[in-house]
């Protein structure tokens, strides 16, 4: 009886250790998958948003990254839609978009994530459109030939998971950053 009890205890303790290790591996896998998806959605979504604002690209692709309710409330996008963007008179060929994210923990069963991000666009490749150049230089000086600087800022992004896809639900401005 003594040997049977020891054998059962040995097998049970090894099975428990194996289950714990496998459970930890599953949690780590889902954390890595969610963290990667959040990173990609934020990086690509914020870059696409900046391109829509600056380059007047099709905003239909923004729904891959943002909830429609956010797109309706986003002030920068609304200004662009109304034709009042500070970049409307510029022919912008490219931007250097940079996004830094803080660490975030997302459990496999979480449907919401909060991440602090810092968005910067240190260089914008573009010039004013030919027909507007003389007027802009006369009003604002020689520097008006180049597009205005993008306001770097820190945001708190809230993402939600719907149908297995992460999307940005809201962006709250924490602070504007000096260049």
C-alpha cells in the first residue's frame, strides 16, 4: 500500500507540474499574440491616420484600425474632411512616422487594453503646390514653402477586441510635446 501511494503521488505531482508549465505556455502565447496585434494596429493605424490627414488619402482603410465611432469624433479627421487641413496646399510625398509605446499587460481573456503612446513625425517630405507658392511666401515668409510641422504628442489609446480583431476605440491627449 505504501508503494502504491508513493507511485500515485509521484505521477500526480508530475502531471500537475506538466499542466502548470503547459498553462503558463498558453498564457505567454496569447499574451504575445495580443501584444503583437495591439502593436501592429497602433503603429499602422496611427501612420494611416497621419497619411489621411496630410496626404488626403482614402480614409476608408481607417476602419481596419479604428472604430467608426472614433472616426466620427476625431477632430483632426473632421478638419481634413471639411477642407481646412493645414496640409491641404502641400504636395506631401512621404512622412517619417514614429510611434513609441509603453508596456502593457493583456490577459488572454481581456477585451480591452490601454496603452500610452508617443507619436512623432520628425520629417515631412513635401512642398507647397505650385499655384499657391507665391501667395504663401508673401503671407508667411520663405518657410511657407515647406509643410508645417506635425504636433508631436503623447496619447492614451484604448483598444477593444471585437470578433477577434483589435481596434482603437479612443485616443486621449495626455500632453503635446515640444519639438
